């Protein structure tokens, strides 16, 4: 289970604690929080607590977030240098080291310490879209969670970028677990919900960081400009996946968003969705997140997947989503 975070009723630490308390064998990952919204000692404590409570089933995930939102919140935008610095601080603390006189991209900290007896193996996952973040993840992360609506060729290219970067850094490229994130909207879900989960979600991403996703996929920037200049999109008062009406979402699907953008997903029958999961593995992913639907809504897809799942391919994969080997 991967837990996202939004600044309303989705706090990463609370959600992780609830998932840990309700389960005994489930792997749990934060995907994602941001290093700049909490003091590093508080973040490290959150992850260490989840790690201990879960018996090692928890993986900690970081992303870049929305620059515009951070400007409004009055916190610094996230940079690669900050991410690398913050991860270094967390890992030092988790291994019982004190951080003394730190002055780096992630901030200035005279003295940070958790417990000198700590030697905690907490994997760090990074969320990545663009090449620079993919390369950074290959250098320093234990696992990588890619973005929803990656075309198949984009997925293959992203996996190659991660593994090439790891090899250049002297790491074993196969030691990094790469997760594809597949928007999965099966036909039995009611039409309005399908529109919201597919069209609304993609349109919301385009509202927030469309240029990054378009560039990653090699899509035509003119299509993004057409989306942005649409009279419905201009000045829209919120996220399309939250408040979009059926009429608005239908307009976006039929007249604004290119069809091939929406095809970077799993739709149709449960069997068709299950086959799209196989596509992700064929393009280099180690594991797949079914994104955008509830467990009950995904049940038909999971059942169809069980019929075609190549069990031997996943033998030995650990429960913890941030680990590639036990």
C-alpha cells in the first residue's frame, strides 16, 4: 500500500500508523511526502517510528511536490541538492549518528540526534518524473516510484536512465526497485467515477505540472498549450478530479485532452487492465502500483491478474516496497 499526502486529511505519518496497526504482512510506503514541510528530525522520527511499529515493512518516500504551492505556503521549493542533503541527514540519524554543525542545502542544524543505538534499515524511495530526478534517484535511492500516465516507451526510458545512473555511481543497478504507477480504471466503475479518475486526474496533473509530464513523455507542447488556453481550464477554481462535473470532464475528454495521453493507463475490462500490468513489466518495471481506484474497485482487476500472473518472476521479492532483495 502506497500512501499519498495532501494538506487536508492525508497526513503521511498518521496514515502509515493506521495501515500498520490494521495489518500484519502488508508492505507500506509513503509515496510521497516532502522534506521541506517538516523539520528533518521530526521526519526522521516519523519514519523510524513507522519502521519499528511495522517490523520493517515500511519504506519512506520523498518527492518534489508543487513549486507554486510551496510559494503560497512560504516554504522553499525543493531542489535536487536539498533532497540529497536531507536523505543524508535521515540516514545518519537512522544509523545512530549525531548530525553536528550541519550547514547544507537542506538547512542549518547545530545538533540533531535520535538514538546512538539505532541501526535502522529504512529504505528511501524517490518519486521521479524528469531525467534529472531519475538520475538522482539512481545515485542515491533504494527504490523509485515513477509517475502516473507514463507512456510505455517513457517507462522503458525511465528505467534505463535510473539503472545507467546507478551503474555510473558504482551501485548495482539491479538493487534498485522501480515501481510503475498505472492509472487503473476498470469498466465496472460507474461512468462519472471513471471520468473523474481518468480524465479528471490527468487534467489535474496538467494544471499543476503539465510541462514536466509532457516533456517526460515527449508529447507535443502544442497540445498542452491548447489545454491551458481552453476557456474551461483558464481560471478554473479547483482541481478537476475533485470538483469537475460530468459535462466538464466530458468536454476535456472529447475536445481538449489528446486520446493518446489518456491511453497511458489501464482501462476496459478487468482482463484488459490485467494485461496492461504485464506491459509494465515488459517495459522494465520491477513492480506496479494500481493507482486511482479503491481496493473494492480494483478487486476485478486483481482477480484477473491472478490468472495471468507469472509467479516465478516475482519469487524472492520482499514485502517492504523499498527493498529489491530480502
